[in-house]
C-alpha cells in the first residue's frame, strides 16, 4: 500500500494544459435565433438588411479596434450582410460617469453613445449581448442607459505564475504570453477592466537610495508590453505588492539608512519604518520610478497589513491593540503608520501618472468577529485618493445546524459582509473615502479545482450587499476564481445593474444570451446550485484540507494510519491521508457529513436539469463545457460526502461489536466501490476538459487522468487486501490487522507517572471524573524562547486535533475554550498543567484523546549554544508546519492506553 501511495503520478506538464490553447481561440458563439425568416415583429428593428456600421466616434489611439472587429465577427456569424441598410451609429455624447453609455434602438436604426472610449466599448459589448439574447434578427425598440457603480473591476490571469514557493516563477521574466488577445477579449466582455500581477519594488525601481536591479529592465520591458496588450481591450494592468518590504539585518539598505529599521518582525527581520521623512522619500521614489518607467499602469494594489511583515504596523495582529516596539511608531496612533506609508505611495503614483490609483488592502483573515479598534480608526484616516480594500467575508459568522460558525476569508458560499467589513466600510464611507471589496467571483478556497462554481445567485446577493455598503471597486479574485465564464459574466453585469430587480430576473437575463429558449431551466439549475453551495461547512479547515477539491483522488484507509491531509492549494505534499479530523475545525464529523449530504442532494437536482440539455446543445462546445464543469462539481461533492461517511463508519467500526463490525465493513466496502466508480466518471470528464482539477495557486492539477487511474488501483487494492483480511479476521474471531504506525508507535499508560529526559518530563492522568490532566515540566535553561507543544487526537483521527502551544512566560495559544492551562514558575524551571475536561469529547470514548505528541523547543539566548529539543515520541524533525494545523501530525503521535 505504502509503495503505491508514494508513486502518485505527477500532474500534467504545462504543455498538456489544453486550456492554454483554448484561451487563445475565439469564444465559440452560437446564436439561438428561431424567428421565422419572413416575419417582422411590431416595435422591433428588423436587422435582416444588415447593419451599416458608421464609425464616427473619435478614437485616435485605435483602442476600440478590437471591439469593432468583434462586432463585425458577430454579424458574420449572424449572417447579416456587412455594409447593410440599417444604420448603426457610434456617437460621442455626455452620458455620465466614465464607462457609462446609452443604446437606442428605433425605426431609424441603432445609436450607441458614450462620453469616452471605454463607455463606447461597453456599449458595443452590450449591443452584442442584446443581439445574442434576441430570438431572431430583430431588436425591440428601446432606449437603454447603463453606468457602472463599481469603477475598478480587477481580476487576474488564471494561469499566471504566483511568484511564490515552491516554483517561484516570475511572469515578468519568462517568455510566455499570459495575455493572448482572445483571452483578453473574453475578460473584457465580462466587464473586467483591470488585471493584477505581482511585483517587488526593489526588483523594478531605482531610487537615490538604491541602484536598479540587474533584471529590472527585462521585467519592465515585459510589463510595458503587458500594459499595451491589455489596454487594447480596455483592461488596465495593476501591480500587486506587499510593500514596503521588511529588511534583513544585514541588508545594505538598512545599514546605510538605520532609520528604515522599525520594530522586529516575527522572523527576526526589521519591519520597514515609514515614520521618518527619509523613509517616506524612499517609498515615494520607488513608486514614482516604477510608474514613470511604465506609462499607463492602472495602479497599485498593496497589502498594507496582514500578510508578511511590511511596516511597523505589521507587528500588531488585526485583533490586537498592543503597543508597537519602534521608537518612532510607538509615539503615534497606529492608523498614522498606514497613513505615512500609503501617502508616500499615492504621491509617487500621482506624480508619475495622475490617472493611476492606489488600493491599500488590509488582509485581515482572522475568523473572529472583532478587530482592534485601530483598524476602524485607520479606515477613518485615509490619505486623499487612497482606496481602502477589505475582505468582504473576513470574520464571517453564520448559523449552520443551529450553531453559529466562524470563518476567515475566501467565501463565495457565504454572502456577507462580515461584521468587520461593515465596520470598516462605515469608517471609509462616512469620511468620504473610497472603498473596495476583495471577493472571489468564480470560486474560492472552498473548491478551487474547477474554473468556476456556477452559483450566480449568490453573487447577485453579494453584489447587492456590496452596493448597499458603498463599495466603488472590487478585486474579483486571488490567484483562483477568475476563469472566463458565467461567474465573471454575472459580476460584470451586476456592476452595471442598479440591482432593483429580482434575483430570478437577473438569472434569466444572464442565461438568455447563451441558453436561448432554455434560459428558464438553466436559471432554475443555478438557483439549486446556489442553495446547495450555501450548505458548504463554514470552516477554513474544510477549505484548506477538506475533500471538496480533490476527493476523487483521495486514497481511503481502513487501518488507522493518522496520515495527514494535504493543503488543498499546495502542489508539493503527499496525497491526503486518513486524518479526516484535520478539516473539521468548526464541525463534528456528523455535522460535516450532514451538510455535505445536503449539498450533494441539492446540487444533483440542479445537475439533472442541466444534463437534460446536452442534446439541445450538442453543437455548442461552450455550453457542453459548462455542463461538464457542473458534472465535475457534482462528482467532487459526492466524493467528499462519501469520504466523510467512510471515516464516520470507520470510527463506528473500531468501537462496534464483532457482529456490527461485519455490517459496517460491508457498508464501507460499498462506499469504496462507489468511489472507484466516481474516479472513473471523473476520468471521462477530465478527458473532455483540461481545466478540471487545475488549481491556480498550486500552478498544477490537483486531480488529473493519471491520478484518477492511480486512485482506482489503490482503492481496488484496499478492497482486495485490507478489506479481505479484516473480513477473514472477523470470521475467525481473530484480532484485526493493524497499520505499521499503530503497531510501532510507542505507548504510554495513563496514570503511570513521569516520562521524559533530564530537562523535560511529563505525565498524563485520568482523574476520577474521567477528565484528563497533563503535566509538563521544563527545567530552566537560560533562554527567551521556551515552548511546550501538546497535541492530541482521538483513536481514529475523526475529530479536529487539540493543539496547545504554551510559552514559559505563561502565554497559551490554541487552547480550547473548555480546556484550562495553568503555567507556574518553579524553583528550577516551569510547569504547565492542562486540564482536558471529558465534556470536550462529550464523554464519548470513541472521540476521547487516544494519541498524543508532546514536544518542547528551547532556543538559547546565546545563539552559539545548541537549541534544545525534546519530543515524544521522538522524531528527527518536527512535522512540516501546515496553515492552521501548525506542527501537528497524527502519525507523529504515541498511543495512550488505559
Ligand atoms: Zn516604525
């Protein structure tokens, strides 16, 4: 089994990502015109004579050439004569805000009016949409006006490198074209007018403090090219950064300018302190230089707080209030640190390009409803022209199965806004600032292995709230959730919609151009998908480790291995193991299964409606692809449900009587067989659509043909080997076979006294009331960092692990609210006593802690002395850290007996 698992096939190389080819080709358009050729409808403009396209709109740079060419192409598809008899005029006329437009259709022809080129572009696309949605070659008389309430609608390239580990690829340094024309054409039609890409100031800029990097010219050259390519489609290029960057202690910039060094960052580097004139001059010059070197940039999106260490403000978490350890920043209100850095940035930007903008993003993902008061103060004190962006869903709170659940960021299934977004919005809008919402349009960390999740109804609700809260800009995605399709289209339409209509009408309007007379059925399917998706368990660990993304390639384990789950967005972890509890931060396994079952059931109802349309759209590849994506999601949700049920049954199995065991084993066998079938079905879909399984943040496929076949083999082997062995053992009344891990891991008998070495010892007692009491003792060693990590989990890894971090100064983290921890300094060291009340596992023996991993990590003040490290069971290294799961790993644990 192990050798098979280690042989997980690699995902397909970039040459086999067929969607790259598809994005270079024009979108296939199928008009669904039905009208009888001889018939003329009343109050309609008959188009059968063809359009006489009269380009009178001033466009000296030819920015609209791509839009006119696209309209011409549509007329050709519609078989309408070029240079026809129906006048189609393009007029410059005051229509309101930038990008606003007016479309008039009357007996004299069609008139498109706008005040600027981008308004005209939108109007041309709007006319195309009207033509596609029409029932025949005629348009109803109308006088329609549209204007966007979201000024910047910023997305990102689906396959652009993330400039982060493990690949660290930089799109500005390679030869690949990430913005082919037809891809941009689609995005532009979907209302997107900005795309972001990652930069680092020092890799581009030259200042009076620093020379230009040797690769800067190459980067700048490609950046200029990208800006020009995108502009032809009305799309601005936005830089994304986390600046000013923190400084290593030996950084020449810091050594030459000591006042750039502020508070110490968590990694030992110095935060960049913007609270001196000189530091602000450096920021100003960096930004000024980049925006001068690359004309026509749209602007800069900068994470000013929350991810990585930037300014001294980074040393305070969004939920904290504590003082800042910087001689300058400690003397001013916290909001002013943000003001210092962003005012220098906006000045630099505007001096180089008055049209460019700055979006300052507070990335505060904490799943808590409260924020430090300074966050709200910051929102009230923005420098002029700085747009503040906040995650729309950070700190999400929603009732699921009668209990409130909290989530961090990245929610499409939860509409929002969160409490913290509302408070930030209030601060910005009451002081006449500009507000941007960071959302996920196409899909999110909930399930990011499909190009998008077709739930436009949820987007409708979200945009409704965004408008109500005064949003004027939107960042539509992180790395994923941006593939062209129904969700992008919905977002684009919503940005130009006054949102006074109903969700139902919006869905119909959205469906009509692509699905024609079947629009109603499709809208009904989307509605069911939204209902299903709303049941997604609100828990970040379900997003980060759960089976919704790539369940069809998960192996299953009958024996208890406590092998870890893989982060869903990383390409370099082994496939997910059996520690299902790791994805259950907010829910019990039973609750997660119930929600997943509801999701699957409702989603399948919608899927039935869509699948029925296959024949009607047999020659429309784009719509067949849409059905294919929905089918893949159906399989993913089904797999996820099955996996959750499998591990719930496995837990029951280990605590059941022998007679019951036989029955449970049979139920598990059926689930494994169903999963072999699921992988097989997914395989067929993957052959049709290379987008399936691709995760933009992983820059790789998380499931693919090779892995699906591999998984089928692994599951078959599981049935042949382990299931058969279990059945035989049960029949003979013999002990069940155990995993190597369970056989070999050390055991500790409760109440058997101390365990440990000369510096560290511990013991665990079961008290009379069944509570567990853990005592940890550390001998004092001159040091600043002295930590105990106590991790435990139940016998089958079916609950979220309990992970407690205790510092010798009494600071305790990740303590469950029902647990207690008492830290005491003693004569020759310190002790920590943890009380785990049996209420924690509801006095249910099947979920009480049975595996523990204990470690102590001491870093000496004198760096020349070796670090002290103790762990039980002993391992060469601590487990590989995972987001939210820290240094817990089930198969590092020893077993508790007694
Ligand atoms: Zn400072």
